[in-house]
């Protein structure tokens, strides 16, 4: 890659969901606009974000990204690790 060439970036509407609802922790809804660098690993930041929230909640979390036209650009579900506690059960 030419060092003077920036990779393409795009803006997406993103959200994290658990149990079919947008995740809200401490009054903060986990949805908004996110700029992602185009390429084979472009959704990794959303995967990491969802994994951290899944660990906190102790339940699966689904991430989604839609483009400016409202079309689904990417989606995935991550599971909490075996040691995660269910925050909602506490």
C-alpha cells in the first residue's frame, strides 16, 4: 500500500442488542454512529465492543451495522466467556 494512501472509511449506524433490545447500561444506550476502516477486519471493533458488553452482562450480545441507506452491512453475535457473571441476575 502506498504510504500516502489512506484506507477508505465509512460511517455506519451501529448498535448492540441483548434479548432483542438495545443494550442500556448505566443509562447509556449502546447505539450510535461509528466510523469503520474498510477492509477484511472492518467489523472487528464491533466484535470487541460486543464481547466486552457480553462479558459484563453474562449473556450473548448481537452487534449490527447499517449503512446510510439503512441496509444491513454486518451483523454478529458473541457469547460471554465461561467465567462471566450475569449482571442482570445480580
